[in-house]
C-alpha cells in the first residue's frame, strides 16, 4: 500500500469517516487486496458495527494473521461486540502476548473478564466436574506417564473454565489441591471456589485451597537428588518488626546441588512441609549454609516452632494469609490521584496496595483473569474528622454482614483513611452484582457521596451515590 493512500485512510479513520473507508477499500478487487488492506477494511467494518463481515474477512487471512497482534485484536474486538466473550478474550490474550504494551488490548481483556464473573465461572466448573466425575475417578490413579499427562490435560480443560492461571495437584484418595504458586489473591479466591462445591461430591472428593503441609518427614526427589526431609536442619530467626522468619538451612544432599537448584528444591520442600499458607505468611527469605549451626532443628519440627514463636509474641497464628490484616502508615503526597492522601490503612493483600503506588497492575490483572474484581469504594471525609474512621469501619462491617457473606460475593480486604478521603478495599466475585446490592446500603448515608474505582492507578471513577448537600 502506498504511503499517500495509507495516510489518507488514517486521516479518514481519525475523523470517524469509517463508511467512506469501506467504500474506498471495497472498490479494490478481492484478489488485489494485501494483508494490510484486509486489516484496514476489517477495522472499518468493526467501526460501523459490521462485526460478522469483519470476522469473515479476517478469517480469510488466518494463516498470515495468527502471529500478528493487530489481526488478533481486531478479531477480539468483533467477537466482543457480538457478545462472544470467551472467543474475544482468547484473541485479546493472544494479541497481548504478541504486543504487551497495547493499552486498548489490556482494556478489552479487563472488560471481558469482568463480564464473565468468577461466580458464573465457578458454577460452570462444578457443572463440568459433576458431569465428568465418573471419568475423573477412573483416571485419578494413572499407571503410566502418558496416562498421567492425559489426566492432567483433561482436568485442565475443566479448570480453564475458571482461568488459564490455575495450577493443581491430584492424588491420594480423590484429593484435589489447588496450588497458589505465590499469588496472594488466591488465598481468597480458592476457598471461594471450594465453598461452591456441590453436595453430591463431598462424600467422595476432598478439595484443598492450597497445600496443607505434612505432619511428619517424607522423601522427595528433585534435580536427580533423593532428599529425606528429616535430614534437613533449619534455624529460624524471628523478626518482630515484620512478623516473619529468616531461615538458614543445611542438608548434605542439597549442598551437592548448584546454589540455585538447592534453593529451588528447598522452597518446594518447605511449602510441602509447612503448607503454602504458612510459608507465604511467615517465611521472609532462606539462606543455605555449608555447615551445621547452633540452634538448628529438623525441618519437620519447624511448623510447631513457628506457631509457638508467633504466639509467644502475643500474635495469632493463621494458616491462611487472608485472615491476617497488616497495618501500614504513609506520608500523604501532593497528587490529584486517589489514595495519595492516605495516612493509615490496613490490608490482607499488601502486594495489591504496594503495586498501586508502584503503578503496577500485575496482581490486579491476575485477579481480573479469574473474573474477580479488586476495587475500592471512596468517599470524602466530610466535617466530622474524629468520627470518620469509626464510620468507615461501620460501613465495612455492614457490607460484610449484609452483602458479602450472606450472598458469597467477596471479602473486605482492607481500608484506609486519608487527609481528604476514606477508602474501603474489596475483592469481589461478581462486580456488577456487588454494586447492585451495595448502592442501596450506601444511600443510607445521605451526607456522603460514594464512588467506586478499580484498584489501579488512573482507573475510571464511578459515582455510586450523591450527598444531599451537593
């Protein structure tokens, strides 16, 4: 395509003269249209709501387009507006893999996920599981590596109804264990999934939201090394300021591995020993040492030692990090964006809060990929500064007791008070259903205007209620 011709089409596109673009490009015989021309014509069809024609046109150059970000984006766009959300999401995700910098692609991925809420995905997953339960029971004890791989692939078909980002382990007597893989949000999401498990499965299947840990020693093989956990010695040093432990470990077999492999193997063994929840919440870092140190204990005794140490400092011991809220203090900043006025707050998802201020959306997008939503409700403090914190807590409690728990719609994950505004932080399983139910509750506080935002910078702010005085 000549530069002058391309420039003319782009000018028409910027001026929203999409029908004129269609008229120009349709005059070019089909056999003379190159890949770029077809893409621009499909874009124009999309912009005048001819989505089926856009799909047909793009599919005609599928072989050339599959590796092109724009081709995938345009197909995703057409399917999105035809309400083919799973297909749209698949194309948008591929477009993101090919071009991770495109903000329009990220926007539509978030929209697709929001419109396919976790609550509905979980319903679909359990329906699939019930339908295939007999086959799953037959496959759960594979005799060969090939059978094991087929079984895992089959189960992945089911878990993909929720998210492609689900990892799991199967074994024992019909035991299914989700794997958190270091994602803090999954300590909330996985228990919710299990809470929706049909009664018909409960007498036979055991589901766990994450690795629960083991009570005694066990054997382990990794990187070609056979490891006996009762031979691993550890020293746990507690840091009261962060309520976490630094571990040093010694094992003759692990010492024979390269440092990186030794650390990787130890982390895997540690999570299997303590459980993913305890490991995530209480272990700060690990360090391999080359000789036995004073104060070391066998690894199988570590869980009891951690629990006793935490309690000796007057803190509650938990196995799921979602149940512990960490307080934080910030220095308010001169910034027009929300949350930069925060003085103090608390959260059970500290990664989400820290990423917000770093302008990162990694955890937000991970939550979104499950069809869940990380959001916050914001409202101006008003004149009663001394009462604003108690008011925030009152609203948080009411949202929990009257909406989230009885409707199984999510969890309050924290809150914050700033110089100008107060914030209630939530992880919800169906954003639209939650907002529909929370608005009537918030209207009972007519002195305040309430707003909602995604838990990320520069997100759209939506007014939920308006104060009577405004």
